[in-house]
């Protein structure tokens, strides 16, 4: 059930009407209703995996209570149970997402050195959203053990935090304390928050349907048939793919945040205009924020403390290890491991030069040098995404080889590209305004400001109807 589908619209209308008009401000019943709807939504996508989701939720809920009890007693057993819980979460990921990868890799290794084996791939179905809800489960236990969060005794609230339907399949990855706190308060229909939610939903739909799905027609045709295209066309597709990925994933995040707003719940921000970054560190501070901040808090910081005797070299090792994990989080393939390693190595010159520790103080419109740095960062990101988009290391190698050696005439799908370019320009204008221009005083600016939400939403709907791909595919990050 795609968020930008008719099925979801019908589903959400039912959710919304019951949530506000039948349950009113009775937040406990609202939470129960959202939990039931979230399980229905997840079951609609993958019915067989509901028992796994329920089992994991019950297991971590009980462990949270146990850790909280031992924490109150200043007992070291809290750390032991936290470790067991975290290893259980990692074990779920390793089994459902990576077991076949390890079997295949070791089988290939033994075969390459002349050892025979009869290992075969196990038919394991990967649960949708497992990479996202597992990280929620793990962070819940860690925050309790760190003393930042008291374990919730309300199972309904905890289960809703894990399974909240706008975010379970593809994030953002909400932290437990901010989200659970919201569930303990009455929620009324707030016009301004609901209007903001609608605006973000339609903006996300515009990004997905008018840019991501439009670009995918061209980019997929090139990448999936790279043997039949020259290096010029492949290079052009490589340059377009970061925009496609951004519009697809950020579009979904905008829709998830918007649905949360309509339900009176704030979902964490996930993107902050990453293509205006002047270096790779700045890029990752603005790209998939909920994932990078999660790994920074729970992986990089502990590793950085462990390697502190090595000073900046220890920090660099921690960064590279974290990015290898980021790459591996995205999928069970060597291309993702290399993708993470590539981004980790891009930090080497930043760390050695000290540029990593310098914050960008400029708030005004960028000048020539910052623009060049943005272009450089974009090109570095695009090169790395060759590994991300390719079906394997051999495929990625052939793409790079063709780009370097096989230049020719550019393959052009004029209708697709013209519509996409117009929509990309609209995206650029909005992101540029949000990044660099301060909000002006809206008082006494007439009917345009008075009806700003209605005008904005109407504009997005017109763009979607006239320029969108109305039968586009699923979101890219659903497979992660």
C-alpha cells in the first residue's frame, strides 16, 4: 500500500475520521486505534511477518522493564541485559537480511581456493522495514541503560512507537523519548499543524511522482541496459541518479512527516537540503539524518572513545567503521560495503587537514568558491552511488570502464527529461529558498499569506496531475 496510492487515501480517511471524530481527545484509545491500524497497514504489505514484529516488540518491551528495574538498583546486570537485547536485535538483522550473503560469500571463497562445499542459499524472506524497526528496538534499550529514558509500562504505547505506520517501512527512525512522550498527551485536530501536514504530503508526492518516478524512466533504462549504452549516456544517468534517489527517499520522508502532522504527532526530520553541502561531512549531516545521527550516537561515539588514544587517527578509524556499517545497513552485497568504505575514505583529507572540525559560518547566498565545493561534493556523491545502484561489483566496474573509454552521442528521451528538468528546477528553487533566505515578516501581506497553505497545496496538486507519473513504482528504500 504505497503512501501515494488510492488505497492509502481510503485507509487514511478511515484512520483520520475514527481518530479525531469518534475517539476525540481520549489519547489512550487514539493510541490503541493507531496501533491496530499500523498492524493492518504492515499486514497489508507483508502479512506473514506480523508474528515476527509482535514477538520482537514483546521481547524488547520486557527487556526494557528488566533493564529499568536493574538500573534503579544500580545493578550491573542492566548492562548485561542491554547487551543481550542489542545482540538479539542484531541477530534478527543478520538472520533475515544477511545470512544468505554470508553463506554465498564463504561458499565462493572456499570454491576459489579449491575447497568443495555443498552450501546452498536458504529461502529467507526479508521482512519489510526490518532495518528501521530493529534500530528503534535497539535504541530503546540503550537509552534506558544510559539513564536517558524510563521504560514505558504501557505496552500499547511502546508497540505503537515500533510499528507507527507512516514510518515502519522506510523511516524516519524516530528516537524513543520524543515519540513516546507525545503519546501520553491529548491530541486535538490543529488546523495549522494539519495544513502543514497536507503541504508536506503533497510536496513529497511531487518529489516522488514528478521527479523520482520521472527520472527513473531514463536512469533505469540506462543502468539496467548499460551494455547497450555508451559512456556518455551512462555518465548522464550517473549524474541524474542522486537527484532521483533524493526525490524518492526525501519524498517518502516528507509524506511520513506530513501524515504524522495530520495525526498530531511530530516525526523526526530526515533531510536538510543535502546538495547544498560543501564537503562530504556536511552532506551526511543533511542526508538520511535519522540514520546517520543514530549511528553517530550508538556506533561512532563509543568507537571514538575506544580509539581516543590514537587522537584524530582514532576518530578516522571510527568514521570508516561507521560508514562501512552504513553501507552494509543498506543491503547484503559487497557493493554496499564498498559504498560505505568509499564514503568513509572521503573523510580522510577532511580529518588530516582539520577541515572536519571547522563549521561553515556563512549563512548568506553562496559565492563562487562555495558553489565549486558544492559541485565537487555532488560529483563525489554521484560517483559513490554507482556502487549503490549497480547490481554487483562487476556491473559497477563495467559502468566506470564505459564512462572512461566509450564516449558517443547522448541517448535522450526528450519528453521524460524536459518534464523532469522543469520539476527539478522547482525543487532547486524551494530548497534554495529554505536554505538561504530568511522568512520575512508575514504581517500585513494580504490574502496571499492568509491563504498560503491552500495556494501551496493547490499548486502542488496541479504539478502532480500535469507532470507526475501517476502509475510509478514503489519507493527505493522499501528494499532496505
